[in-house]
């Protein structure tokens, strides 16, 4: 294949890929707003249908950085107690990145699902060393477990 044609194809592919990511980023806010409307119903459904034991096992990969119980100290990441329906970057005593502080995220079912899937898209430039969970079932079970363990 002609080297010029290769270069044109590569540039075109990069353009297409970057446009797709930008579209996802732009849609995250609207998805969050739609998700917030039905968040309470989804959480109730999750708690009754999510596999809490499986969620507990999935949390093992999170526990090195996050604690769940009220009054436990922050670790590398903030304590997650009371996370549902709270604004991001508001845990007293934790040093958040500027990107998180500037965000308008409120943690509900929808935003947690987006965060667990692709944290680098929801808050570009965040400091969390986690690439995301691809499987929706994993995310749903983990969110059900988090709700059980972090709610009053």
C-alpha cells in the first residue's frame, strides 16, 4: 500500500476515534441527568436483584484504596460511606484532584455505573489508578454491594 495512503488512513482513523470519545464525554452529563431521575428505583431494584456476595468479592480490588464504614479513615482513595446521592469531592480530610473538585458529579446509580465503566472519561485527568470494569453485571453487583455497605 502507498505510504501516503497509509498516513491518510491513520489520520482518518484517529479523527474518527477521537470524535467518538468526545461524543461519549458530551453525553455523560445528559446520561447522568436521565439516570438521576430513575436512580432510586434502580437502586431499589439492584439491592433486591444484585448479587451482594459477588459484589463483595469484586470490592476486593477496591479495598486497598477505599474504606466503606462510617468513621474509617481515608486510604489512597476516600472513604465511601454515604456516597449515594452525595456530591463528588466533598469528603472532609481527603485531598481531591482539581478535576474532581471542578466536577459537578453527584454519585447515584448512573454516575457510579459510568465511573466504574470508564473513570477516565467521566473525570478526565483524575488520579485514580483504575482502568474500569467492562462487564455490566460486575458493575451492577458491585454497586448493589456498595449501596448495602455504605448507606445508613
